[in-house]
């Protein structure tokens, strides 16, 4: 019954208005306000500041600055990048496995369309038909920078407007096609084992989604916006490099083409993960990007 009311409230609530208001509070540089939010949050979630590059809570200019804090260089060692697909973020594996033609498993018998997730681009979705996916849920306590699972060259980025449902396990279990309904930023990279999609999915009270090459992408307008990147201005990022960040928690969905990746047997739905650990290994021959 509690879950029913939680879900019903999200359908009724002005999702974007609430998220933008909280975003303004999170960006506030008022010393008392930002210090109160940061200290309360750190205490409630028992945030480990010993691994942060800046350990002093009072040194952060705003709650947002604290939330997307950088970690010390040795806090997240990378698995051997010669053969491993790197976990892009701290969090928990919501689901991972094979894409069934165009269908990606969400939870409890629910699936969503790869085509819809990628903004309705059927030609792009065809590149991932019967491929592999992994969905990582970032809870509020987690490190909120997203890194490259595999080195690659950016081909395109698309902002897809949408709803802002919460993406916690309760909502994932109960809202149909959740990740293909929420606002999101779709990034497509060409890699040594084929195309790779890293989809940054927005959520309730997520103030913004950013990428390292374009800054803040969401919130944005109500129309789908595509950005193409040409050979004359290549953006290439190595495995493990930061590629984006969430200001407040959300979800990252990673897609690979058919036969490209073998997921590790020790990383399953519900597994807690850290950025940098191995999610699986290449199962496709390496070629030039």
C-alpha cells in the first residue's frame, strides 16, 4: 500500500517544478543554507569524506559542488583496461544481460524499447539489436560522476525530454518503461568493439545532467535535440575517464552490440558496484575505432 501511494504521488506531483526548485536550493551559495544541507546529507548518508579530494565539508561552495565532489586519484583503481569493460559509476546493478531484439529488461516482467530509450532513432537502435545492456542505479549516497566503460570517440549526443519519475527500486518495479520515459542524455561512442551507448537518465529532483565536453545538457527544452560530432573536432575519451555527472542521483544505462561483451558472473542484478571495477570482458575482436 505504501508503494502504491508513493507511485501515485509521483504521477500527480509537478515533477519538473519540484526538481527545478530543489535545483535552485542545491545551487545556493548562502553559507548557512549550503552548510546545513551538506552537513545534514553527509550525516544522514554517512558519506565517506576520507576518499574525497576535498575532505572539508565547509570548503564546498554549494550543495551541488559537494554532491559532484571529485575523489582522490587512488580512490577508484581501474580494472585492467586491456580486456575489461569498466563500471561507469558507483551504485548498484539494477539489471544486466541481453537485449531481446529491441527490448531491454527493466524489472518484474517489465521491459522498455531500446528505440525509445535512444530517442526514437530506429536506425541507431538497430546497431544494438540483440546486444548487451547494463543498468546502474546511483543512490543519493554514491559518487555521482560517470566514467567511460570503454575508450571511444564521441559520435553523437541527444537530449531527450521526458518525465522525472524517481528511479529508485520501488519506482523501477512499478512504472512501465521508466528509463525510456524520463528525461535523458544519450551519448554514442565508437569503440574498438563497436558502438557503445551511455545513457544518463534524469529523475525526480535531479537538478541537472552534465557532460565534460558540453557542460549542462539537462534541463533543456521540450523538443529532442541532437548534437553530432565530426572528425574535424573529435572528442575521444579513454577507458575510465570522466564523461558526465548528475547533480542529485539517477541511473546510467550502458549498451553494446550483439556479441561484444561477456558480463561477469559475479556482477548480477542487485550487486553493489564501484566505478572502475570490471563489469565484464570483451568477447569481440578489437579493431581500430
